[in-house]
């Protein structure tokens, strides 16, 4: 690990949940990490859009796709409409096809009955859009978050798809300044890992990372683009969103930095 004044530096993980998988992957490569969420995620209080998507899932004409862009999209939707009801509705649609972004999201869909899930190797919305727009237009049902990017639905609509989307969870920057923000400002972390555009914005809001050129490493081109657009010091991008790939990207950057010192 990089050292500052003789002190071994850690990688900071700031997403709302599931940081333990990234921490374990980093540890396996000999990298220390610290976790503190800079975001909070919760199902929306108004179930109307989630219920609408469920009704369309049950009644929309074939061909039809259920598309999950994140684990939260499918799990928070299930929380709103009831996991058993969602599972039964999926089971009744023998014509239903599935698509997702990332291995964890594929697994989340399969938990509710998906048998085969189309997913891009790049693990981002642009990659999924490229895959799906090569197919014949269909109806896409997309549960999403309050800050969801429009890349995928816009690309599908441009290709003649009927897109039915609804907000089922809300992402917010935590209101109280995280304790690790002072440590970022003091230069105590080797780098901060970003797994979403909202994480990039939360980091900039709660710390002086932009001003101090704190190194950030992102998962995916969409997050990288946001990080750069708000002035963060992007030093590396993991092309795949898996914990292992991200950890390898961090390790490679740490080793390169160490060899330059």
C-alpha cells in the first residue's frame, strides 16, 4: 500500500451498501480498506409506480423484457409489491425475457425466477443498450432509482422499443458529514472507490476531494465520466463491475504509484 509519512494508507469505500464484497476482494490482494457510506438508499414511500410496473409485467403484450439496472432496482421493487407476488407474476409470464447490469443484479433477478439473463461484459448501461438495440424492438419494463441515468431507456426508445419505467427507490447523499471526510481532507487515504455517479457527487459534496485532487477509482465508464465532469481526480477505471475486477484495478494503480515513488 502507498505510505504517507510512514503510515500505511487504506482505500475508502463509500457506496450505500455491499461494501463488504469489495473489501474482501481488496483484502485478498493485500489491500486495506475502510468503509463508510456516503449515500443512503430506500424504497420510495409511494408504491404507485412500483404497482404500475407490476400490473404491466402481468398484462403487457409480448415480446416483453424485464430489465434490472441494479440490485436495488429489483430488491426495492420486490419490497414495494411483495416478493412472493413479484415471483408469481414472473413465473406466469413464460414469454418474459430478462436483462441486467452486473453479476449481482443477474443473481438478484434469478432469485425471483429469471432463468436466463442477458448482461453486457462491460457491466454498464451503455453496454446493455448496445446489446438490446441489436434485437427486435419489444416492451421493456425498467424499475429504477430516483437518480437513474437515461442512457438505456433513451437508446431503447430511439430503436423503437416501448419503455415502461418507474421509480422504486431513492438515493440520497447522507445528510450528516461522514467522519472519514476529515481524513480525506487530511490526505489519509490512498484512493476512494466510486461505484456510481451519485457516489462521485456525494464525495465532492462532503469533502475537499476535488480541490485536493484526491485519487478516485471508479467502476464503469458512466461513473468515470461523472467523476471527471465534477473535477475529481480519476486515476483508474475498472471496465468490469465485479469486486475482483475492481480490486485488480486498484491493486494495479497502487503498484504503479509505489514504483514511481
